[in-house]
């Protein structure tokens, strides 16, 4: 679904992304791990078109999107849940979810499966997003990204600042989405146990490069936890 080939990015004179190449297959969760400052956020901004790629290519669903603007990437089927959630705090839960339908035809309805995954959102439709707890806001951010039916869902550290009970809810939701076989999922995460529980395949970044990769089932054997602790 997503193919990244020899991707490079610079900030000033610093080489931030160094020849990254990887695939994100449909029906699987690809987890990307790495400590702060290794280039994960820069990678996601480049994938979403928020910063231009210096060189290399990004293909999505068989099409080259390396130079495509952000709105065209979303319209093509890429959903993004940013770090920090970035919901609209003054809009209601319903209005936030409707914002996720911006690329759909007028009159499109919020998909029922969002409420199946996160029942609390149905209960709080009229409440302002800023009045929700951090965990509820994260569920809302995921629901908003799912509203238009993406082919690829990118999540940037969805467990950050979230209570354990809601982390489990989010884990179940991500796994159920992958198991439908309808979308590819790229999960950027620092919480090792959460990443290991979901990963079909994993990537580890260090200093702008992918230094480890493999099957999610092999993360313990491959010493991924230890590599992240160094």
C-alpha cells in the first residue's frame, strides 16, 4: 500500500532522513520505533507532504505521491492521527468527526464502526472536544481519521499520556482494523509493549536510518527492547 524508496530529508545542513526504504503492506500493522530525535516525526511530515522530500520516492496504492500536496494524499486515502491528537477543542465530538468527512461527498454519514470501536464517542456527541479526557480525545482523533475510510492509517504515538485502560481499547481497535484486510497501518510508537503486541512487522530508526527490521513476533528475540534502551 505504501512504498518508501531511498528517502532523504535535510534541515539546514543536517541530514535528518538517510536513505530510508520500507513497505507498509495492507492488512498488517507496521510499527516504527525509535527514541526521541531520531527522525520519526520528520518522516511522518514527509509522508504527509508537510515538508518536501529532498530525494527518493513515496508511492501509495501504486501511484507516485512524492510531490503531491497534503490534501491530495488525504483524498487518495491516507488518514493521519498526529502526535498530541490536535482535535478541535471548541467543536463538539460530532463536529470533529464530521471534519473527517471533508473529502467525502456532501451528506456522508459518520461510519457506525467508529462507535462500535469507541462507544464513548456516541455518548459524548454533543460535548466539546476540549472537555474530553486525554484518552477520549485520542479515541476522537482516531475516529476522525477513520471517518472517510482511509486505505492507510498513520498513527503518531497514540499511547502518549493515555491511561492504561484506554490504551487497551486503542490496541483492540487497531488490531481489528488490520484484521479486516481493508487498510495498511503504520504505527509510530515508543511504548515497546504496545508496539510488540500489534506489530506484524517492525522497523527501528536510529539517527535517521533504519537499523533493525523484522517480523513483529521476533521483536523480543531480536533484542529490540534492548536496542531502544541503549
